[in-house]
C-alpha cells in the first residue's frame, strides 16, 4: 500500500496519521486498492493504472479510457503471440536440422544457419 501511496494512486482518498504514527485508511483506499489489483492482474502497467485512476470522481474509471487501454493491450498481446509463433517455428527448424553430425562453421553448428 505504501508503494501505491508514494506513486500517488490514492489521491482523493482519506488517509489519516494517528498520534502513534500509524496510518488509518478509509474504505475508499481499500476500494482503490482493489481496483489497482484488478488492473494489475490484467497486466496493466503502473503508468497505465495511474492514468486510468486519475480520478474525476472517487473510485471511478472513465470507461472510454479503459476501453482504449484494453484495446491497446490486446494489440500488444496479438503482436507478442505472432512473434512467439515465429520463434517457435524457427526453433523447430533448428531442431529438425540439428544432429550429432552437424558441421561447425566459425565455432557455430551448421544447424543454426537455418
């Protein structure tokens, strides 16, 4: 919680410092923390979470901004999937070309030239 507080994600939330130096958090901090954790589980970066939770009204997210961020993250994931599929294909080519009888060219097995 202290980390998110230092990052400014609990703005507009009630946090009191008691005489014994303990902090007392209001229920809106818990709601904000739950929102942050949900966004974190959905793989939103801290920067994205910060932008999405720049609160216009306490504990609300602008759904248009959220939708745009989700769309952007889905595009990134699709690009990563394509990249991983290509990497898998390249690895399979090397695997099928690799044998105990590989020639070595410049200290590199010939199967890595696929």
